[in-house]
C-alpha cells in the first residue's frame, strides 16, 4: 500500500489451478483506499500443487477490460511461487493484449519461462530468494513502474535493509531525508515472530516515535508509520530491538515522494546489460544516478548482487570512463561482475550515497548547452525571460547529502563450474588513453585495468607507436616498442602516467603522409595490459600525437649541427678575409717604408759626394797659398 501512486486504479486477482478476481479496479485517492485494497490480499498459501499462471492472467485482463474495454496500456505485477509448464499457451494472448507484465519469481522452483512474459511485453523481472533476511519482495514492488510514471508522484526508496538479529539485540541505522523529498514519507518494518519488535525512531528535531505510533498488521507481520505533511530533512535514526527469545529477520524500508513540483528528486536506476549470460562471460552492471535530466557526479554507488544460494557480493561502481564505464562523468556508474558462485538467478540492488565534502562535491552537467537569453524585443518592447535557474544544490542538500536504493531486477547465469574457477578472465581493455606533448616529450595517461577485467592488478604494460594509423590498428605486434621497464602497473582504477621520448620515430626519414604539413609529423600510440598465464587485454584506443618537425631537413639534432657548422665556416671565412687584409696592408706598408729608405740613402750619397768634392777643392787651394 505504500507503493501505489495516488489517483491510479488498482485491482487484485489471485490464482492457483484456476483464477479468481478479488477486487475490481478501484481508484486510490486516500489512505483509506489503500487500506481497503490491502484487505483484499490473500493471507494464506494455497495447498494445491498445480499452478495455472494463464488462468490468473485471464482474470487480470477481465478486471482491466471491465473499466476500459481493453487491456492495452495496463500494467500487471505477476508474483508466483508455483511451477507452471504451460505458460507458453497464453504467450500470444499476452503479447496481443498490449499490457506490460512485471514478473516476481518467489523461490527457486518457478519455471524459467515465467520471465518470458516480462521479456515479451517489455516488463521487468525480479527474483525473491528463500532467505528470511531478504527485502527483495518490497524492493521489487517499489521498482515496478505503475501509473503515470511521473517522477513527482512516484515513490522513491531511501532505505532498504534487513538483518538476522540475535535475541535482545538490535538493528540500528540512520537514513537521510533530503530536501527534494519528504512528502508522504513511510517507514515500514517487517518481522518474523508473532509480535513486532520494539521500534524507536527519532526525527532530526529529536521527536521520538515508538511502536505504539506504528500501524501494525499482525497477519502480514508489518508495522507502518506515515509522516504527515513533509518530513523534516536531515538524518532520521531508527532502532529495532529484538525482544523475542529467538533469532529473527528484521527489515526496514523507507520511501518518500518529491517535496515540490519545482525541484525533481535525485533518483537511481540499477540495471544489467543483459539478463542472461553463460560462464565465463561477465555481466555489466549499471546505475544511472540523476536529478531530473542532469547526471549526479562523485557519488558513492555500490551494487549488491545476491545469488539464489550463498552470501551476497558488494561491488563499488565507477563513473570514470574506464573498464565497463563507456563515458566519464555522464552519471552512469558501472562495473564488471564475474564472481559467480553458482548457476541460477541473481538479484541486483543499487545503493547511492552522496556526502558533501571539499574533495567530492557532486555537481551537475546540463543536458543542453544552449546559451541563456535574458530577454528579447517584440514590437519595440523589451520582454524579459524568467531568471536563469541555478543548477546548484539547495543548502540543505549540500549540508546533509542524500541516499537512494533501487532494485535492478534479476539476471541468470549458466554453466558455472563447481569448485575453484580457473583463471580465464582477461584483462580489461584500456579505453581512456590520452597523450600530451611537451618540449619533445610525450606523456601518456590512462586508468589502470585489473588482471580480471577491472579488478586486481596487471603485471606489465606493452606500449607501441607507429607513423601509420593503419599499421598500428592491423599489426600492433610489429609496431615500434616503447621501453616500459620502469613502469610498474598499479591497482585497477588508479590513474597511470608515463613519459617517453619518441626518438625512434622522429629520427627516421619518412615520406610525407597525406594531410601532413612540412613542419609537422603525426605518430600513433596504443597500449595493452599483460597479466599472468599469458593473458592480455585487447589493444587500447589509439591516440594521435603531432610533432612539429620540418620534413625537408634533417632531424632537430642534425639541423642544429648543420647550423653550427655554417656559423663556424662563416666565422672562418671572415677570419681569413681579415687576415688577408691585414697581410696586404702590412706588405704595402713595408714596401712603402723600403722605398722611402732607399730614396733617403740615395740622397745621402749625393750629399756626401758633394761634400767630398768641396773638401777636395778646398784642400787644393791651401796648397797653392803655401
């Protein structure tokens, strides 16, 4: 009664070997209408061994057709624990009816073809195991779409948990009611023994609710508390005390509706890529976390996978664009699941928790990047548009965060071997390889894969590069190998960074490729991870790097040497010219000095001769006087 949307029409039909109409379609407008609907539910299990699903569906169609004249567009939730081998007899009738059927399989004895009804009509399929602490029944009804599918009218699960509690011990927890929800909030408690446990619930203001405030249904072993108006946002704390002298399963479910038609609440939709697989093929698990049309980032998202027998497995999902996650930061968190315990059905439940912190602030990316226009001019008058709506979270939501729970239905796995499994899961393909070039060096970054898909740790990496895109795509093994001896793989999900010099490519002569300019050259790089037992991942996405190098000259080093030689040669020539000029100048000056000296000597000789002749003549005169 806490699942059905207001103003929808609901009827009830039951079946064993034949069908029976328990309640005609009745519109749910109040809490009294819901209580009346519950009174028509069967409270005992039929002793008949034979089950006729087709008889029950026939009665369901009669109920719907009495109001509308046809079943087209109706939704049926089919829950059964019986094994009917004759479901194929009504598949054609169901398909032609136009009705959507969501199937809930109760226990392991139900035939596989029951789920064919959901597959045929586009409905969901759920599985409820024979475990006392499983809350799968309530989760299945909560997840089954009904009515208008209006997100402002649908119930949203804030909490769904169950535990086996020892005598005189307690189940205690806190659930967050954020500001986007709070209307029509319901706390539902279920138990196993004859009487309810001791219930204590505190709201954020300290108001106390106890068992007497809950509405008990002893026949169904449920206790229900409805919070009138809008529940106070922030943390609500509940405690369930097992006052019985024996072990019993205590379970709690908290649901609410949107608090305002102006603000869509945060939601989570958990699902699998395909609902049937065969070992060793993995199952890809997804959880779409959104607030209206906007993705929610940096949330803590986990998936609980529960087999028919055995303990459940908890798996953390990521939105990092690696492994099973195709696109980073799109609000879809994902992971590979391959820890299969047994063959059979598995249940999926998604949990989302967002806590505000400096390092993990959730934010939204608009679904449309259209520019906001504040106004426009019409007939000469300025018309203003409504103020741009802020996409930030409310102060309460930022302060307290939020939590969500959603069933992801069920899936089946076949061929799981008994005992320890051999190591036959390959390494996850790297799909987010990126490259940047800085000063001749190339830096690669990617998310570390696991040894088993996206879990564990690889043993080594193989990085290769090529000048041809076609070659590295078709013949990765013969591309140029990059030395990665100093690169040690880290745990799956860790960011890896590696830097190298692409010398083997840039130092080789090459004909100019199509589309390349004379001053650039493209190289292509890819990577794959290696694991034990010679297992290896598929080749990663290929990144392109553009190196700015002249195609008509030698490589950078040779070009620098050539320039240096040219400079030295020019300097040598200039030196020779200078020495030649100096030598010529010296020779000319020397010749001038020699000529000048010779001229001075000749003049001196002439003067000496003249003086000698004069003396000679003077001497002769003296002799004549004596």
